[in-house]
């Protein structure tokens, strides 16, 4: 009698193939879902906070693609390729200057925004940045009575003698300082109870501009996401039939959040994005917290004005970095 042995049900080679397939999909699908949410603007709940880190996910999305190609898992590689393309087209343009940055001839106006972290940021550092960069308009958030005093003692009044101020204890306060007289000054209180100082300035020989220090509520918890979204939706839109507007401050949102993109699409340019500096972090580890940098501070400029440069600067004793933008005012 002849005995025969049957082949093993699953060979080691087949097991490895199954393992690679499962691993490939486990790595690919989360990134694909992330890309779909980002492109569709469907962030909600906890996803709002997570989406701020989209540039890091975009960089990571190269890894699942390489692994899927090495493992010859072609369907997974195809999805990984689509994921990488979607995230790259969303993120990479921020690293390159736009071809259209508006008018590039006219008066140069340097504007700056700085979140003062409950008023504790170095006033001397802020005044130094104003002086050394010829800043004509300064917007501050988390502006307290103590911060107002510290800025005055550091000499800000000699550089920017005009102001629209609403100092408050805590994080609610807002301030706007200007080299030029401010007309129609005021303060708007948004749904998150943050104050937003505003006013109209008119540089010599130029048309009038509306300027506002923006500070929507942060999406710090799931139950405030609706209020965060409402604050962004309530920010003043660019009005092509009205005065040009500059809206600058701590928006508690990145360019990966749809409410901020919708605001920009009303007729603004993001100064850092337009000049190729849109991936530079402005909030995160700057006061010692172990948080990857994200870009939530912005200078939004009416498209009728030009943007020629933008730079990010450290400010001692603040968790935010300051942004200074060079704006071009075309001849009136």
C-alpha cells in the first residue's frame, strides 16, 4: 500500500503574503480616510483638532506607498498613490510662492500679529520686532491690562501712537496699534467671548483700510466645536464693494480647516501661504509644551492689496510666534 501526504493548508509563503496584504491596508486606509475628510471639509468633533496636523500625515503618507510597492500589493499601492496625491496637492503649495500675489508696486505696509499668552509675552521683544521691522500696524491677542502697561513702558507708544484697545484679564483681550490715526475704532465680541479690536487707518496718500485683530474660539474640546465653527463663520468677509480689509491674528485654525478656507475664499490671501511660508509653525512647542508645531496664526489680506513677503518670529514667554507681513498698497 502506498501512503500519500497532502500539502499543508497554508504554506509559510502564503501566510506572509496574507500578512503583508493586511499590513498594507492597515497602513493605507487611515491616510486615505484622512485625505477624504480633508478634501471634503467634513471635519467634526475630535477630527477638528487632529486635522491641524495634516502636513505631518502628508509626509507620512509616502511610507505606506513605499511598503505597498515593495510588497507588490498593487491595489493598496494604488490607494496609497491617490492618498499621497490628495494630501500633497493640499499641503505642498504652501511651501511655494504664488505666481499671483496681487499688486507688487506701491507703498509698503508692514503689519504684525502676536498672541501674548495671557499677557505674559515679552513686551520688550514685541517692541523690538516692531522697531526693527518697520511695523506700522500691530495686532495683539490675549491682551491684558498688565500687557498694556508693559508695552507702553517698552516704548510702543513712540512707534505706534494710535490704538484701539480692549485689555482684559485672562485670554479675552485684544489690541490694535497703528502708526497712523485710527478712525471708527471699536471692539467686537465674538461667540467665544474673545474681543476683537478693529479700526480704520489711512496711510498718507493711500486709500483707507479696515484692520481687525482676529481671535476665534479654539476647538479645545468636542463640545465647543460648533462655537469654534460659528466664530470663524462670523469673521468679517472681504467685501469687494467696501474698503479693503486686513484681518490678522490667532485664528485657532490651519489651512486644513474648511471654515478658515471659506473665509479666505471670500476675497483674502493668506500672506504666509502666498509667499511660500505657509508651512512654518506658529503655535505648539514654543513655551515648552511637547506639541508638534502647527500654523494657526495668519495675516489675511484683501486681494485688492498685494503681498510681497511674510516672516515668522519667536516671541519670548509666549506659546505663539509672531507673523510680520509686507503688504503692498497700490496707489489710490
